[in-house]
């Protein structure tokens, strides 16, 4: 094994600090009158909740954004009440995935903790109801694999269960608050159910009171197990449910299910579909006459405004960006969009949604008062989209980021999490930091990724998981054959499932890699199932296998059982508060490699969970990963 090379220089650390420390804004929520916006920003170093006036005039003209969350709270998301009097928001205590529900007035007064305060409980965001000061959410107790739907009266603090029956994530409440729609089911088998909300059951004082059983929304069209759907929401008059339909389709589409007077679902009707794109998100406007449709088109977000009766519509130009979040103004004519692209982190923009047939559509406008990201533009990189073949002929896709200079470059293959996720052309602190330090980065979408059809996503489920491993080998061989890199110049990194896949690659194909790193990867699927949250374990059975019935399969698919083959210097990094992929997964992996005499480092970040969100943690983790690959990836490339 060669000796390590020098790592980061002061100049390279300065470059990374400028990229990893950049400020962003996300999760916009408009006030009902459209005059203010609540959002999450990390300008303080951690995600906080702020409120700002849109286009301020008069007394509001000089009013700066106000932080309304408590000083020590790490905020996840926010929702504005229909009467404008409250903000509900989720908090990650000390980085844990076990979120709490809090509320505060828009001026930052009258804070109150509402739910999720017990040690193992987790709150999942839902939506406001039309009942006075009542918010709907889902609550997992952390003991069972289930989550119940609850209503909380923000004024009184009274919480009552309104729906049970599996792991229910509430997605919509009928206008009269008599019914709800929720998502249920494990990965790859998520479906929508309807439940009647009890009028007078005091479930706050009687937690075991019986509740009506939820019923499948799509039972009239699809058998149980084949009725995949998500994101159900009621029509403005409660007579139907809109949804993103995946059942029987390669790409999710917008659909509508009518409800009769007693809430019985009718036959589903497709309203908008494409053969080349997934429907990522939607908003139904004008009492159901129009919709904003957000398509995933080759990784970019494409926004379409469509008349749901005639099918006529127009595209809203946001450039080649990705839109993770949005909030539409009450008149539906404009919206606040959360946009990102390879050279810009998540930021909020005011975008016109109406058609401009005779004029060029106006550009997206930044919100006054929000942080403006400042990045070293001359060191950032826009990727090239590449296609290549797996050993069995399957077409694979990936994004290639090139540094300055001429190839072959030292290269890091970066594997995304999920696995049901997609590497998209959005801003990545780690990718841009690696490029700024002289690395090429290739981010593939191996089989099992989303964005390329339902069949492609299902190719790695359970006993087919091993078929995805050669895709990593094919990726490296493609990069070498194209002259982008050379043998001995390749490293591999991954986060979450990507960390697992990176360890798989290092144990199955060690000759391909000079260095490796894993952020919160699962080293042993058996211990992952033992230590993760119960609801996470239950949701993962269809993806990886059952920890009891498929114990031998899980053992064979675990990187740790093949660490005796691993001789590649490897860096492990984990947030100490991670209970999604528990920290033991990195600790036991680092210990095994150290005992085997393989160069290894372990970085544990206090106060961080599955995702590193604090500015200090982002900088430290990025420096650690880049430094490791600089030290161990050989070749004539390097920083320029």
C-alpha cells in the first residue's frame, strides 16, 4: 500500500470553507394575505425560522427579517395557519430525527411546545385544518412501527388521536375536517387511505378508544399491493381527492378520485401525465380549474401551469434548476419558489406564474432581505450528463463534474442515498469542494434510483440488490475508458445508502479504488435493523429484506462480512445523534478496518444527525472527506 500524500493546504481549506459555509434559505410558507413569508435559513450557522415582509412599503419598508424560533432550536419546516395567527414548525432536538412540533406567533411571541416531547416520539408534518387553531400531524411513538394521525388545538394544547392503522402520514384534511387522507405502507408499496375523523371521541383522555379503520382510496381500480400513490389532497369542496398516481405507471401522474356523499371513493381519472417525466409535486388552484405541475425532466424541474378541463397550459421558465419546495400566493398568479442549481444553494425567489404570450417571461426575483449566497464562482462547476451501459446492457446515467486542467483527473465516484432517490443537478457542498480541490466527480444513478421509471427503481429490491453492485464497477470502467481518470486515481464516497454502496464497492472491487469514504452508511444490515427507529425498520423490509425471514440474505448483502477483503484506506463520518442509520454502523466498520491494519479514520460530529446541517459541522466534514481523498488517491492530477 503506498504512503499517504499531503492533504489539504491552507489555500484549499480556505476554498472549502467558502463553499461549505455558504448560507441558504428554504421551505417557504406564505401568509394567507400573501404579505409575509416564513422560511428556514442557516444564516446563524444552524437552521432557524424567520419571517419577512414581501415587497415592504410604509411602516414595513425598513423592517428586517425576524427570527421567530427559539435561539437553540434547529428548525426543519414551517406551516402558516389559515387565519394567519400561528406558525407551526418542526424542530430537530440536538440533530435527532425525532422531531418535535412547536408553534409561535408570526411576531415571535407566545411560543409553545405541542407534541413529540417524549423520549422516542417523532412528529411528521401534516397540514392545518379549517377547525379553529387546529393542526393535523402524524406521531410515531418510537416503540411500535406505527404512526397515528393526531389533531392539536394550538390554543389549548390538547392533542387527540383521530386515525390509526399502520404507519399513517397525513397528507390532506377535508374542508369540513370530517375526513382525512394519509399515506401508508413501506418503500415501494406506499398507498393512500381515507379515514373518517371522529366528532366527539375524547382520545386525549382515552388513548385506546377505537377509531374507524382507514380504507384504501384506490380500491375501485387496483388490488391491494398494486395501488401505489402519494400526496393526496382534498378538492376545495371535499368532493374528490387529488393525488400523484404511481399504480400501473412508469412515471407518476396527476389523478383525481371522486367521493360520494358518504366518502366512498369512485374510479380514478388521470388529469395530467407524461411518458418522459415523473410528477414531483403539484398544486390545484382556482377551485380545481388549474394546476401547477412540477415535472422531473432529466433531473431538472419543469413547471407547467395547466387548465385541468381543456388541457391547455404553459411552461414557467425557471432555467435549468431544481425546485425542492414552493408556496403559491393566494391568487395563484405568482409563487415563492425554492430553487437550486449546481452553482447555487437553495434560495427563495418570487416567480410570476401567469402566461406572457407577447413578452419574455420575467426572471425569478430574489426575496428582499433574505441571505444572498456568496460563492467563489471561478471555482464552481456545472456538470455534463453522461450515459453508459451496465454489464448486462442496462442504460445508466450520471453527472460528470470536471475540474480545471486536462484529464486524466483524480476522481471521486459519489453515490447518492436512498436508494430510491436520484442524483440531480442541484448544489452540493461536497461535490463543489472536491472540484475546487482538483478532483473530477462522477455522480451516477445506478439501478434502484428514481427518475428513470418505476421498473428501473425496483431493479434492486430485496434479493435483486446484488445486481446493482456491478453498476459501480461499470461506472469506474467507463470513466477510465473515456480517459477522464486512470487506474489508481479513483476514490469512492457515499452518504446513507450511498455509504453502504461505497463500502460494498470497496469490498467487492477493492482493486478499482485508491481511497474510500462513507458518511452514515450501513455497514451491517442486521445491526441496522436492530438499532434504527422501529418505523424506519418496518418501512425498509420491502427494500432490503425481512430481518428474521431473510437473515441470511441480509448477512450476505452486508459489507462488514467481507471486510477481510478490504485493503483500501477508508474514512468514516457520522453524526452522533443519528438514529436513522445509527452511529454504530460507522463505529463498528472503523473498528474492523483498524483491527485489520487498514488506514482508517472515524469522525463523529456531536449535535448532528443523519444530515449535517450546522455550518461548523458542514465545514469539518467536508474538509475531512476531501483531505482523505487527497492523501490517498494517487496520480498526476491534484489541486490546480
